[in-house]
C-alpha cells in the first residue's frame, strides 16, 4: 500500500547505500560495472534496452557468457549459473537476492511516463552488501529525504563542455551528433547530410539493438562522420562525439509541445567529449525550429552543470490488491503518503485496464484473484507500436481472448510471428514490424502464456534480427553515400593518396564505385548528385592522366599490329563505340580533317600524339583500298586530258567510280580519251561507266563515308551482302540498277548485255537470245526483258499459226538498234509461246 516503503526508509538493510551523482562523462556507469564485478553477484537496472545490452556485452567479456544474464521485456538471456544480471528498469527482479544492486539514471523517477518504476526501485531495490544509485545531481535533495541513509558521492565531469555558436548543417564539424525530436526531422537532416557530407548514421528509440549497434558502428568506425539521433541518445550511450548540434530545443512530451528543461539539454549535450577530451554543443542554424537558440542562462547552466533540483518524484502503488478490478484500479490511482512524492499520471497500462474492464464480455472473465492478476499482467504489455490507447487496447483484448482460459493456442504465436517475418518494404514498414515483433518477444518471455516458450523466444529473436539487418541496410542505402563519404574522409589530406583503379571500365576510388570509363571518357555515376560530382572528379583527376596514358599506349600498339577494330562511320573514326576523331571537310574528298574527340584531348600530350599518328596511319591504309578512284581523281586535275574527259572523270569521282552512260558525256570523247579511260580501269558499259574494283561493298562503304564528310549529304546505302539480286521492295543500293521489280549489280547487267551481243551472228539481222545466264542469276523473265530493252534490243513478234495449222510456234527473235540519247520504248505485241513468250506483254 501507500506506506509500504517505510521500512526501507528507516534503514532496515545490511549493506551500504551510495548515490553517485553528477553530470555526464563522470564515469558513473564505469564505476557501477567495476563494483558489480567485484561482488559475488549483482544486478544493474538501466533506462534503455540498448544500454543494458551494451553493458551486458562488456560484463560478458569479463565474467563469461555462462555467468551473465540479460533481462529485458523483449529479451531474456539467463544461463543457469548466472550471477550477474543486466536489466532494464521495468524488468528488474526486485526481490532477487544479490550482493550488489544498482539503478542508472535514477533522476528519471521524475519522468511522467516511467517515473513510478524508478521511484519504486529507489525505495525498494537493495543489495545485501552494497546498493548504488547513479544519476544527476538534481535528485540529491529528494534522495536525502527518501533515502537518508544513502551516502551522497559527487563526481566531476572529466572534460569541459563548451557552447559553440549556431552553425549551418554544411558547417557542422566531423564527429558530430545532430539531435532531432521527431522521426521526420531525423530523416530530413540525415538526407541533407547524405548530399553534403556523404551520409550519416541514424539512431532512434524505435530501432532494435541490432539495428542501433550496426548504425553506431558506421559512426564509430569512421565510415560516416555524422550521427543523427533522437533525444534517446542522452541516456548513457557511449559514443566518440566531439560536438552535439540541436536541430530544435522543444519536443512533444505526450501532452504538449514544450521547450526542453536545461537539465534535459545538458543530458543530451553531455554526449559530446569523452574521458579527457573536451566537447562542444550548439544549435543547428536554419533548422526552422522556434526558439532554436540557447539563452545565456541555459548556456551557463549546461557549462557549469548547475540545475534546479527536482521537487517531486512520481509514485504508484507497486503491490496493488487483486481482489476485484475496482480495488486494483483504486490502489493504482491512490496517492502517496510522502509529501515528496506525486501520483503518477495515468499510464497506458492503467488506461487499457479501465477501457477493457468496462466491456461486458471481458468483465465476465474477471473472476477471482488469480484471473484479475493475470489480466493486469496482460494489460501491462508495453505499447511498442506507440499507436495510442485505443489501438493498443484492441491488441490486448485479442490477446486476452486467448489467455483468459489458459496459454495461447499452440499455432497462434507461430502464425503471428511468421506474418511479421517479411524483410521487404521501406524504413517505416520495417520499423513497424520490428515494433510488432518486440510485442511477441515480450509475450514469449512469459512461461505461463506460451507453450514451447524457448522455441517462440528464439523464433521472435531470429525474426527481429532479420528485420534489423534489413532496416540497417535500408537506412544505410538511403542515408549513406559511400562515394562522398570516402572522399570527405581523405580529400582534406591529399586527393593523390586515394587509390584509383579501373576494372572492366568501372572506376573505383578507394574501393568505392564512382563512375564508368568508356575508353577515354569518364562518366560519373548518375546516382551521384551535382555536389558529389566535383568531389569525385577532383579525386580521380590526379590518377586519371596516367590511366588514360596507359590505355592510349595499349590502343596504339593494337592499331600498329592491325588487331584494333577501328571503324569509320557517321563522319567519325571510333573504337569499341567510343569516338577517337571526328572527320570534317578538308582539301579534298580523300583528305578530310581529323579533329580529336574531347575525351581524347584529356590524354597526356605525348601518348595522345602517338595515338593520333596511329589513327592517321590506319586511315591511310583504308584509303589505299580506293586507289583506282584516287587515280581518277588525280587525272581529273590534269589539264592535258581535255575538258570533255575531265568532266567525265569528275563525275566518276563524285559517283564513287560509277556513272550512268546516258548522262556521262562519253559520246563527246575522242578515241584517245576513251583509251585514257580504259587505262584508268574504267569499263565503258552499255548502260554504265564503272570501275570494277569499286563495286565491292568495302570500297563503296568507305567512299560513301568520305563523300558524307565532303558533301554533308546522305546518298544511297551500300548492299550488306553482294547478291546479284535484291528483293523487289529493297531501296536502290550503290552499284545496283533496278530492272522492273529486281535490283541487279551493274557489272552483272553488263555481263548479260555482252552475252546478248555475242548471240548476234554476222550478216544476220534477226537472232535468238538464250535466257540461261539470266536464269542462273535469278533474274525474272519480265525483268530480263526490261534490261534488254534498255540495251537497245527489240523483240520481233512471230506470226501466229493459222487456225487449221499445227506445230510449234515460231521462236521469239530479236534485233538490235543502237540506243539514242533519248530512247522511248513503245508497246510491243509478243506471241505467248516459247521460252520468252511472256515478253510480248511485258516489254514496254
């Protein structure tokens, strides 16, 4: 009842009681660990599960895991022979008989939500040989009244804490913690640090120990220089911090938005400076928070560790009666007897108890002392989801439906835990699942609630570990940019010290990918923001010249050996898709200008000149394939050739060694000039003038590229495969003529015309033409007739057989008429008989 602590107040205990009070960084926790390990058994209560876990790891290293226990609401590691216990305040076994007992952050007895738990331990927690309370000096007056037998020991801070004027986020020094007071503000600050400083670790109360430790490890290892946290960081987490920046100076305390008390400011600011190294604190300029500036009085109080003492501690009956629900509620709402204590505000467990006990179906199950006590235990389930009384009460009600008549069904907890074992989703979703699995981890600690308790505990712990790993990965992915982080850590010393490597085109600085090197062009990773691009280029440019020089030398050797796959297309010479030089019109079609690409200009001069010389040599070897055309070009400049021949040669050069005879002007040439053409390897065909060597795909494609550079206009494409015919709908190709619905290479057409002329017999005016050669070339009959027509051949229509006559029809005969410059073909009637009977309807 209300005076149940009076025996403790009057000194009925055997051991000594010490209250070690003082500011942060005084070594209080370290002292408590030393005293714990000096006794045969003991336990310490901490305000946070995270802090209990941290100290548990330290004590395990001293005493061994088999003799140390960790007891929290969600986690219970309790070996059979455990003698030293590290607990959260709520989970401490108060009646445990130990030689040493301690409570950390005892001033939290003045906290509205949890204060009654700390007050209960202050009044009732005792060790057989030694008891120790650790906390702020603000509780000293109340400590003397409530525990007068306690020895008060003050401890000075090891280092100095000084105020620093407000700074913008971009000016915050490395090894700083930025404290925000909402998840949204934490994310906003962390995102800004990612952009400007390469990233930040994130610590919030909602994180699991695994996530929190992984994030802190990022900061402690130096991978990031900044940590963004909520005010939970003020509760004893030991970090290597030089400066604490406040993103605001107000918070919502569950009832209203209020300004932090100076003692609360000091608790957070005290994270700066460790051991003998001094620390600083200040505000974040431009954060937008109202009143985000320390007053002179607040600065003085924090630097000198002078704060107003606490006047009240919150209390609630720790041993209520369970006769009826009404008596239970009455005891929990009863006031304390001591004037230094105040009734605790209605906590969520009491609110849930009142709400659910008023429902008829639940009230009907509350019969008897044990059942009411069990119901209170269920209502005491912490609201890990932090979604309010109504939502939490529904969860408790559903749980009580299962527990009112015994343990949970064997498949109920496994199904609920399995539903939470999902590692996909964003940060918010993962935090929600972690909060939910913490509820099931708490439930699994109750031996009378679950069958196979140990198995369920292990399942919940494994799911939380997987969710924590996923959350850490999401936080790191969102708020840590390793590229910028690496550069910010080392560029201040000397960017030249950063190792730069290129493998498979990927450029890495100190192992971090920063971009892609396509031959000689460096492309910064598009994920890097504009601010990072400058840093990345600055880090790479020290090493890039030597890398480019080596790549240029390797390519130069390949070109000289003839193994480099260089290509000339679209007015440029490229290698592996990367442009080396661009071509522009020069002194002639065979002498374009070569202008190095911008990426090539970044190669050091000596290696660049060697590469460009090799590329020029490769170009000359390609041009050698056009030797017949180049000779024609040279001959077109000789005045002795005469204007008629020069005109023909110029047209031939412009046509790539191909010129329709009808437009050539060859009829105006003398015999001597025609011999000159033949000497230049120009064939005078019936339809075209052409250089046979230029009809191959390679020379034609090369000449087409040169002409594109010279004239800046597109011309007919080159046939990809040199078949004698192409499909009917194919576009006209260089070196081909269209005959009806087919394309035929011009030298093949001249071959057919020559064969037709050989069929003429001396002194014979009319003659037959065998279609065998045309058929072997795949030329259709009707298209062959078009070819012969263009060459001057005319069909002779055979007479029809009389109606009463029998026998084979007369064969189709031909005659040749020299083609005039203007040659119009009229309709011709042909008898539909014989191999070429169809020509009568097709020759027009």
